[in-house]
């Protein structure tokens, strides 16, 4: 295959797969994953997608098998991958929160802090990250690779675990208590060094990232439109945050104006009633596809 005009992109299979597909779709890229196929179709003839586990993507990007890919900071660190981190994304398998690698012990354990792990046994998928964390704190402990079901291993098989979590609910359900956060991880768009030096590929990556970041920024925002009598305008404007400043447009009735702005979605619930009290009418909330700064 001639890679001169093709960008070979690794997409994460597994927990990040659906979130990644959703963000790409919102950015304008339609990706179709066929059953038992690791080569999804994307409606951009300049991109070739490969679906692969996030744990492996950093290594394949480093080695040039992939030009670029999406993987978590946890797996980039675990692989000690020498790659270009072109962008950080704020999404996870459940939404927009980051994933944390935490050290956890049974609720009944006498271990209260990291220093109490001296001489203990820890199970984790992220062996190198955990070892490095302990080494920096001069703690000697046995860190073993866990093939799965890590949360059920303490206290019978190990003293503690280092586990990835978003909400901590699964740890609590297994009667585990977090004693320390090892790493906060978000997805990164990573690029092979040689590909990053290729002008065409770097420009293509810039194009993709502009759309993806615009889509992710829009995830947390909504648009608001409303009509306001000019005598109430300053009172309403004082309530409105905005990316820049609200847009004010004249209406046919010159005593009224239309105001449009973009705000954090989480603010709308508390703001709408205040706007109505301040004199806003015909308030419309609408979703956004992309916001390009």
C-alpha cells in the first residue's frame, strides 16, 4: 500500500470504542464497523482505519505500523512509547470524565496509605506504571500482572490492586477502598515521529483534530436564543456567560432584540428561570455539533 496519501489510523477497540466512534461521527466522519472485521470503513478515502486494543496502539504508532492512533495516557506510559502526543481528548467510556489508576485495598485492610504497601503484593494490568509510582516513593512491593477480575483478588491472592476506574462504584461494590491515585488518564491522539515530519500527514492530522476538538467542545455546550425588551436587556445580559459576548440582533419591533449565546449545558437548568424573571421571552435551547475556537 502506498502510504504517501493515506493516513493509517488506529482506533481503540473495547471500552473506548463506542465513545470514539460517537465523537468521530459528531465531527463529520462516519465509521462503520463490520462483524469480525478489524478494518472499519470510514467515509474519507485518505484515512485507513484499524481497530485494535488501546493497550497496543502506542507500540504500533511508535514502530510506524500506524501513522497515528488514539490511546489513553495510561497505556502510553505503560508502553513507554516514544510518540508525539498531538492532542488530549476529554472523553471516556462513560462520558467526559477522565479515568484514574488508583491503588485500592479491602475495606477491612490495615493498609491506610501508600507507605503501608512496603513488602506487600499488588495486582494490576499496568505493571510498569505502578512500579514507577512506587519506586518514586522508595516503596518496595511485588507488582504482578493481572489477567482480569483484578477486583476480586484481594485479600486472598494479593494485598492491594492498582485498577482503572471512572466512578469508583465497582470498587465499592467489591468492598475496596481507594488509598491513592497513581495516574489520571485521558485519551490522547498520538503520532509516529516520522509521520509527524511528513507535511501531508501532519496537515491531514491537523484537519482531523480541528473537527474532533470542535465536536468535543460542543459536547459540553448548548446554544440559547431569546427575545428581550430593550428595557430589560442589561438585566438579562448580566446573567449570561458566553464564549465571547452574546450576539444581539434587531427585531421588526424596534423595542425588542434577539439575544443568542453559547453556554455550558449544566448551567441551563438553573439559568432559564432567572432569565425569564429578568424579562426574557421565547427562550430556545438547542444542541451544537461543533465549536471551532
